[in-house]
């Protein structure tokens, strides 16, 4: 019998939303407890700051350039490599429960299998990307996924209670709600037990209950929250009074200071803030960040924290069932997310081509199976989501195949130094309706450097350079600072030397998201 | 910087003559044969209604069916579109291959990508069907 693996992911969750990472708004005792008894990573980065590329990296163990999903809307090929398939071939029972998003969700033709499963939970042929059990959910009750079907069948009165994620033009909705009219905030009267967070936990428990005690298993439990819309069950919103929530440290309240910080960055930052450029689909096209108020930031953060608390409690229920099944000592638990959320930093919300900690610094916790007798630790070396798939192989006693580009996560900083965890890369390529933006970022030795390729509003000479020790909020762009020329040249050369190979031919954008 | 109207273009080169390709593309009733995700299609004069895999109907108006230029154009008349024109051009490259270009212009822009993305997939299917047959 091998060690079992529970991969828990959330969607668009910041590093600082967990108590164990210094968060003070949400109470997250379950995940904090995993961190206390396991390994907590302080510098874990995604290889893309949007969902589809990042989730494809988790599954394939490859950078976006290599697996080919360069932006939301580019489907991961069905024959792409999959760590779940490796584990399944090795005898693991496998399940993906919650949000998948390896294929576009906006799919009226139902061309993509993730949308076309109907009520089936076992895919045709016995498995899909190595998963033999599939139950899908996304951020609301619309669409063809299992959660939407379940809610429509069991609680049809709740379907209309959610925020409408897309507007009548199928753009990300800019409508505001709550007390402050913040975008994507909404009062949702749904009963807590019907909300997708608890549904994901319920379905995970049901699948675990279907297994034999001696089965080896890999379960990816994928919560759609705390990604916007911020519409948690209203019964739970009273946990945190938004008026008591402090403004985040990353939010410069003084408008002149905020805009001066933006002006020191490549011009697409300020252009989006002012509403003169929309470069990607993931933020509401009709919302202008400059209109964001301090109270809206507070309310967004409060509701986000409520969603984080609900996730933490849902994880607690699943772990309790793991214990009841007698698996506690043999289960490795990994908690992370696909990317972060701006959540008020620099006066911005949502996500886009902005490679700063708000979007890149992720919560990552690995609680090895107690039977493995691992030591608790905190890892400060840079690691990436690209390292997850090799880690699963290591846990299962499998050799990581050559197509994986990461390495099994280090168990402490000494291990990281010995095995060469020096740098982590993140990339962005968007091409939408005549606007393209291209970023390549390296994080190494306490610095973050981003280079720009030629695009609609960039000539290719722009860049960002931040000293994480002196400037943890990345407010002071040192790209043009003569005293930093040496580190800039060194990091740029290192970035170019370590860029992953590109998939050929380039995959096409097939949908907005 | 963000216009509501968008253009999406997809193309495919097929190892077959233009006349054969036109037999598929120029016949509005044959669309479900080569467009994955279209389950039915009813043509009545210059009106065509397709049914998508989600079950949603999509009403269309045929604008151009020009056998000599090998150009097919239609307009989607569903209310979500403020404006839409799709154009399929079939070009004989003179070397036994044919270039098929599918252009979608639409407002709202999101729908241009929804239709254009699926059209790209359909062109790949068309190539598989034609080249697999020959």
C-alpha cells in the first residue's frame, strides 16, 4: 500500500489570506494546522497568473510555453501529459472534484468534454486525463457542470440567487452590489449547505466513501472560491464586518501616491487603472479601477475572507472523514491555489499582466503523510506549481518522467540548496481583440525581474525590477536604476538561459475563457 | 482602446481541389457534417437555423452563396448579436491544395471569439474529412 495524495486547490487566493502566512482577517485553523505539522512555502509562484495555463501546469508539470496553454481560452490538448494518468497507471484510484478548467468554459457548442459530460461522473473510456471520477463545479449555477445540474434539480429556487458572472454581452460583469457597490460583490441568499464550497467537500467525501480501505488514491479537490464573484452565503457574511477590515498594506490610500507608483511601472498598468486599455478578459471590461473606493476594498476583502473560512471548514470535514476511514497516517496533503488576486493592491482588483506578489505569491503547504516521518519546516527558496507533479510522483514512489520540467518540492531550505532551487519563472501572453501583452518573469535571490516583449503598448524595452527585501510591496521599480544595472543584466541573462522550450505549432485561442 | 466589435480569422490549407471543398462549404445544409458541436441545421430559403450542442438554436440569414468566387457569407440574427457577419472564402492555390479562410466580425466582441474559435476547430474537422476521404 502506497501513500495516498489529497491535492486541495482553491482559485485565485492570495498568500496572505491564511493565518499561517500572517493573514489577520480570515480564520483558517485547519490549513494553519496542516502548515504547523508540515512544510510551509514562503515563495511559491505559479507559472501563469490565470486559471487555464496554471491548472495545466499543475496537471502536466510543464511551463505554459511547453504545454501550450498560453492563456485562458486555449484548450489543453486531450493527449497532453498528465500526472493523474501516471498515478492511475500505477494503480491509484483517481478523482477530480470541483473546478477543472483545462478547457474553455464558454462553450455553447459543447465541443469540450469537460462541458459535455452531462450527468456522467465516469468518462467514456474509463478515464479523462487520468481521472476515473469527475464531478465538476465552477463559480455559480450556470452552465452544464455537475454542480449546476445538481442545484437546478435539487434546489431550483437557489439558481437565481447567485451573482451573474457574465453580463448580457458575455463580458465579465462589472455590476456592483453589497453595501459599497463593489464590482462582483453580491448578496446571495443561498443556504450554506447548497453553496459550491460545501458541495465540493460533500462530493469528495462521497467519493472517498466509495473506496476500499486499502486503495491507493489521488484526489484533486478543487474549490472554485475565493475567486470572484464575492457572493458567499449571506448567512455567513456576518462573520466579518467589512467596516472593521483594515485596508491592505498593498493599497496606497492616497490617490497621488497610488498613481505615482503606477506611473513608474510599464504603461499598461496605468492605462488599465484609467480605463483606457483592457488587455485581457479576466477583469470586467466596463469597470475602471480608478473608481475603486477604500470601502469597496474593505468589503471585497471581507467577503473574500468569508469564502476562505468556508473553504477551511469544508477541508476540515473532508479531513475528518479521512481520519474516520483510518487513512490519517498515510495521506499526503498539499494545499495551494492556481494564482493570486490583486484585491486592492495598487488600487486594482482581479488579475491581469501584473507580475507582483498579489498575483504570484501563493499559499503552498505540504503536509507529508505522518508515516513518512518528515520534519516540519518553512521553505524560503523559490518553488513553483510546476514542481507539484514531480512531488506527486515522489510521494507515490514513481520516477518523474522526463517531460516534467520541475522537481519534487524541497522539504527544507538545505534540501532546496542541495537540489538547486534557485529560481522560479512566470509568463504571460495575451492576444485579445487586437491587444497583445507579453511578459517573462524570474524570481531569484530576493529579486523579481520582469521583461517585456514587443506588444500593443510596449516596445520591448520596458521592464520591472523589485528588491523583495527592501520593497516587499513592489512599489519601487528599479528597472532604470543605474545602481541595479548589474543585477538587472544578471537576472535577464538567467531568465533567457532558462526559458522552457515552446510547443510547436502554437495552439489557438478558441474561446474567451 | 477596446472596441466593441471584433474580428477573428481562422484558416486551413487542405490537400484537395477548391471545387470539392466548395461542395462542403457552399451547401448551407451540410454544416453539421463538418462543424463539431452543431447537431442540426434547417435551411428555408435564405434562412438557416442551427442547433448547438447545448441545445440552443441560432437563427441565421444567408447573405452570399457565390459559386464562382467561392464565397459564403451569413449573418447571425440572434438578439445577443448587435452585429455579425461571417465569411468563408475558398481559394484555389493552384498546386492541388485549397486555402479556406473563415472570418468572423461581430459585436459583442466576445461572441466573435466564441464563433471564430469554434470555426477554427470546424476547419480542422473539414480538413480531416476531406483528406481522410481522398
